[in-house]
C-alpha cells in the first residue's frame, strides 16, 4: 500500500499515547486500518518533561499501529495542548495589487502570513491563524471571500499561541522517533472535528475535552471558532485526590475512579463499600462509595467552575452569543459517572457525551466509541484533510480542468488558438503586452478567458 492512501493521527497525551492509521472509504467515512496505544511516560499536563521517555512511548504506540495495520508509518499529524496555550483575537488587512482580479486562496494565504509575523511575548510562537469572518472593501460579515473582487481584504482572526520550547520539544520527540511531523494541531480543535456536528457549531457549542493532564475548551458559534483555552487540570489530579484522601496507592486510586467513581455524592448510598487489598500483608481497607464521590465531586466542581469562567470570558451568557447546543463533553475524564448531571447544574447548559465513532465505518466492536479516542481520531481526520487538499491541487485539478473544457465544448487546441488571436479593439502597441499578460495567467484564468470569448462569439 502506498503512503498516499492513508494518514496517521498521533495523540501525545499525559496518560496515554495513541496512534491511529486510517483512510477514507468510497462513502467518505474513515476506515481505521490500525491502532497503537502506549502508556505515556515523560509528559506532564500536556508538556514534555522527559525527552527520552516520551520518544520511547511514541515508538511503542507507532510500532503497535504499524503491526495492526500492516503499513509503514512515516508522517503523522500531532496534537498539542498544555497550560502554556493561549488565544487572542486580531484584525488585519492587505491591499491587493490587482483589484480587477478575483480573490483567490493565495490572497488569503498572504493575509495569514502577515498575521503570523505578529510580535508575541518572549518565547512564544503562533500555532494557528484561524480566520473568523472577512471584509472586502466596505462589505463585512463575509464567510467566503474567494471569487469576489475588491482592493482591500480584511479579516478577523483567532490566533492560537504556545511556548516555543514546548512546541520544539514535541517536534524533537516525533523526529527522533523516526517520524516526520506533517502538521501540529491544537487538541481541542482536533476533538471538535471528531465529535461536533455542523448544526451544533452553527447554533453555538462548547467542547470540553477532559484529558489526563489538561481540560481543553473550544467554543464555536455561527460555524466559526470563537474561543480556545487549556485548563491545567484533568483526570490525573482527580486520581491524586483519591490517593491522598483515601490513603491508597495510585494504581488502586485510578481503578476506584474508573470502576466506582461518581461526580455526584447524592447519587451514592451510605451503606455501599468497596474493599481495597492491603499492602504486604496489611489489613484490607474499606472505602465508602459516597466518600469516594465526595472527593471526586470537589475536584470536578473546581474544573467545571474554571470552564464556567472561560464561558463567561467569551460571553456565552449574553443573548447574541448564547450557546444553544450547550456543552459536549469528551476525553477520558468524561467517562466519569454522573458528570453530565453535574455539568448541567454547574454551568446551566445542557450537555451530552461526545464520541468519535460516528465518522468511523469499521468500528464493529465499538473499540473506538470511547471519548478517550476523540482527539486521536480528530487528528487522523485533520491529516486526511491535508492529504485531500494536496491531492486536489494535483490530480483533481486536472480532472476539474477537463470537466470545464468538456462542458464548454472547448478543446486544448482551441484554447491555444484563442491565446494567439489578437484583440482587434486593442491598440497595435499593446499586442506584445497582451501576449505577456496571457502567458502570466494561471491555467484556470486561461480557461475562463477562453470560455468568455467562446460565448461572445456565439452571441
């Protein structure tokens, strides 16, 4: 199988590293070819703090994914999170040299590159420049400016910024694991691709991805990304609280949280206990499930209050910015029992659990249904988008050109003949400059010019 046929998403999390290999099937859905999973060593709250351990964990996950998929892995799309991530709003514009020509993707790229030159705080680097809405000359609130005419192209941007050192460390780990980093994507954006619907993004929704080390938030309204942030608390700190509060080891604390944990103490009975085996011949320990829920509830409420603060910072409680679709919970921490009820009560918004299996065609055993795989599948989807875009600019462009020629009954020979026909209305001295201008046109512009001439002759 050639490398062009599949893509790989690599989620470098605090508790686990997941590599997913997949491709699109004939129906446009994702066919997962293989999954690799390894315990994450060397990552703390989304930030690499031990290079060699992280490299080892990446290699283990990738090797397992290669073995299960039967294909070699060379390029990966990687997720980034961590408390160093912040976002800001910025407006910028460019003055186009040729306003008579329509706006293209190249103009938007020039505008994005200009925004990427913004001066950040020392040690910071821009990760994403996400256009929100455009303005062409005096016309505002434009979602898609490509194909329009205008001199001044302006846009509001959502800019995601991270610490340069953390970004470089992730890149180094991926490189030294023998891989090439195809793209670096903010994890809540990847998760949103996997679990949110277009209708939710339009109505207004906040995705809350509760991972092992961080809780990532992304807010959408009118199909536009409005706010992103990373809270430096996740499921790991809940495990630490159980370990300290119940005086047990971390392994038992994690098992208690996963199997018996609840975010609402009132839903648990006082008379229900679970027995934890004692260490090295010591007596077993009995722990009340209501006490366990009280320990969990205190920390989850704190995390949800931080989520509430971010919702207020965006303005989610204002009428125009109201999140009609509420909150979508995802990530491994969202598996906690009764967390939806607590989220509804704390934030005042209706919530649901977000799983990524909706886009996966061959998940028959529901292995990928768990919200803990949402980020990895989102990264795979992002990688497939990059691959599709590259293919479109190559082979697909040739097909599109052929379709246009066929539709207008113009052959390549006719186009070449048209290119040599002088414009009788033009002045004699402009013939040479017209030919130069003709040679400077793109293939698409040549086709459009020929189509225009064809219809003029018909008239």
